[in-house]
């Protein structure tokens, strides 16, 4: 497809985003055959090209075909956590990239990567150039455990660990030490189970995915044989979904080891649970309490790796080795529950237990960070304060995705959340609450600012070059793709 486009002549060479950029610089017609100023088309800028950004753009373009949408992204590559967060062995989840690509190639939409908002261009400058600015840049910070020893070698955040095996450029120096036998994962959400599964999966499975080559080589040499997945509450409150638990149960060459006492009273509680939670709890009960059939028992007896949920436990200290430099274990507080169901609270019993381990991965949540001093930010909730996506006390400023709600839910949750923000924006346009009567320059003025500052945006056609190189490299290695791992590598491909 790239080769075909290179054969095209004139401005048609620059479709998929560059057409509007160049036509505006030339003062000519935009992608709709109208002069950009006389048409007074509403111009919306979206910061962040993950699911929240693309779903917001998708709904805006559908609801208001007259709107011009520009998406700015810090990295040269789009798609955010779909590229850098979704597990390598879950390719079906990445199919949303096809939808996002259609949006990016729409005549009303342009993608500008390699632009850091808050550094290369300020939010105030975007507000001057666009009728509305939507912040959709996600949650790139880590929630701290707040316990002694969390800075020891051998302690990692799940966000960084996932970024390492998924090729996020900022995480490529992580080089986690996998020389220990036991790993402890704190948290029992889907990300925690992704990490556990990657740590324990046979290499023959992983080498057919788009996991990075350095991560594949490190995991091939890994000594980790036992993974404990620790949560502060009980089986009825576990945060993951049934699909991820079923994958753990069926993972080749592994067996589950549960603590029967953790399931006391759970059987009686199952009947009152809502259906999705009921099915999940029944699977946990079956895995923990039922004697497996002969074939499954044989499979488990031959397994060389073990995983386990540990319920009613909270970290209180990471224990150091004799040199006081590396992780040697973790001290867990034993909890009991007060209340029932989702509202149950974990309360300390005063008991503690120590677990020997050389690797601790904290999967207790991502956290959004402030992008610009001019943007309101609730540092306690780590969100931009908003009402249905309208940023409080900031006309023309909106937010969607995790920045709006906090890091919760799956991609479908983010889709609905982003559609809601887009609806709010469209309502404000239609009602006149958002003034779109005056012409705004949009990307034309921003391109001038970026050029003066020595910033060269990467447009969607450039991403397609990167995509093509990664797919070719993957094909040569028998994988779906082999990702470029540094921004420099990506830009080299683009600038060729």
C-alpha cells in the first residue's frame, strides 16, 4: 500500500493527513474543497492517540461531519495502550486498530505524532488555534505502594514491566532481573494476570506474538517458576475478569495452588452474586476446591510452574537481602473483611507473614499526571476535574478516557466514556455554549510554531512506513510484527 502511494503524483502523495496540513500552508483549499478560513469549519484538537483519543475523534466526525479533528501524540506511533498495554498473546483485542486507522485516514482527521503537548506546544497555544481542545492522554504515572523497600532492585511497576515487553520506548532500559524462582504480583486485576501469564507462558507460545525480541530472550532465560498474585480482599471481590482467570487455569505446563481457607463461606455467597461475578467466583471455587479429573491431574502433576492467588493480604514492607540492595522477600499483612460483596473493606488483623521472593511487581493501578500548569488537575484523584467531559472552569477544554475517570475498565468502557465527552462537545457546539462562529487557524498556526521550535511532526502516512517496516521484520522472524523500540529508530524510518 505504501509503495502504491509513492507512485501517486502531486499533492495526492500526501493523503491520510498531510493533504490538509500542506494545503493550509499553501493557503489553498482544505480536504473538503473549501478555503479553511471562509468555511469557518469547527476545529477540534485531541491530545493523545490511544483509545480515548480515537474514540472521541470517531464520534465527533460522525456527529459533526463539518468538524476538522487533529490528533497530537507524544510518540511517533499511534494507538497508545492498544499497542503498548494489551498483552502480546491477545491479538484479537488489538483489532480496534483497524477502526482507529479508518478514523485517522478520514478526510476530516489528521494525526501529528512526535509532538509533546506541554513542552513543544502549550495547551494555551492549542486553545488559541482550535475551538475546542480534548485532553485524552491517559495515565502514564504509577501509583506508589507507600511501603518501605519499594525502591529496592527487583521491584517494578506493572506499567513499566508491561511497557518493557510491549516495546514502549521509555521502558526499554528496564532489564528486569528474572533470576529468582518466586515472583509476587501485588494486585489482582487483568493487568496483574497478564503479567503472571507472560512470566509463566512457554516460550513457544510467546515467540509467535509481537512481544519484543529482548523481552523474549530474557523470558527464555527466566528462572521464575512460581508466581503469587496477591489481593487485599477475597475471591468474591477479585478485580479481574473470567477470561483472564480461565487463561491462567489452562496455561500449559502450569498448575494452580490455592489456599482452601481463603474460600471459606464463598460457596454460600455465590447464589446472590450478579451473573458475571457468579461465573467468575464459581470458576475460582472449582479451581481451588474440586479434585481435577484424571487427565487434568496428570497435566498438573507434570507441570514445572505454579501460580496462585493469595487473598486477604496487603504489602507492608519489601524485605532486602543481606547487602540491603536487592529484594529478598515481602512482608504481608493478613486482612479480614468487614461487610460483604463489592462494598467489603479489608481490615488488618494484626497478623503478618513473610514470603521469600526476588521479584515484586506492583499492579495497583496507573495514575494520570498533570500536562500543563494551565489545566485544572485534582492531584488526589489524579484526574482532570470535569462534568461529563467538560473541564471545570475552563471553557473550550474537555477530557476523555482515564484522565476523565481514573484508570478503570476495559477498552469498551473507554469507548463509551469517550463517546460521552464527544457528545458533550457536540451539544456545546449546537447550543452555542461553545462559540464556533469565529474562524480559527487550527494546525496551520501550530505547524508554524512547531517549525520555529525545531519539532517535525510525524503524520499518519509516516506511521504507515513504520508499520510496514515492523510487519516485514516480524514476518522474517515468524511473528506478526517486530516493533521498533526507540523513538530514534522510528524517526529514522520516517525520514528515509
